[in-house]
């Protein structure tokens, strides 16, 4: 394993930490911390929506992919730029579904998060 591969692994670990922080922070911050929940939810929904609508790739995926290209210069087929969650689910859990299925599931999760954020806003205005 060369230095570029180690750096790419570090970026992947950072990516996982960001995802756990975002999702975990949303669920841990119950109604006692609505501002904290709003920050987590809004950030995640905006990032995901922009990436999905405009077909952008997460910047961390781009950095990790570039580092892996540097580590393995012969591969130029784009295999290092697959969505992080898709690759994580496939490698760790043997989840064998098309990428679109995981994208749709993630979009449903983002939609539920939007509904939850709107529900928090309504509760705050009702008080």
C-alpha cells in the first residue's frame, strides 16, 4: 500500500465520520435541541439534493478517487469515483443492488428528514 492509497483511505474514513456525524446528529438531537437538529438536517438535505439534482459528486469522493488514481496509474475507467455509500454497502455488507436503488433509498431518507424538519418548525411556531 503506497502513500496515495493511505491518504485515500484517510479521506474515506473522514467521509464515513462526516456521514455518521450528520445522520447520528439528526437522530440524537431530539426535540430538546431543535437548532442542532435543524443544522444537521438542513446541511444534509441541501448537500444531497444539490448532488442529486445537478449530478455532482461529493468532493470527498473526488479527492479519494484522485488519490486512488495516483496510487494505481493504469486504471482510467472511473472505478474510483463511485458513490461512497454504494461502495461501502457493497463491500461491507455484500449488498448487491444497482446504484439507483441506493440513491432512491437515500432520497426517501432525505425526504423524511425534510418532513421532520418542517414538523419541528410547525411545533416551534405553535408554542
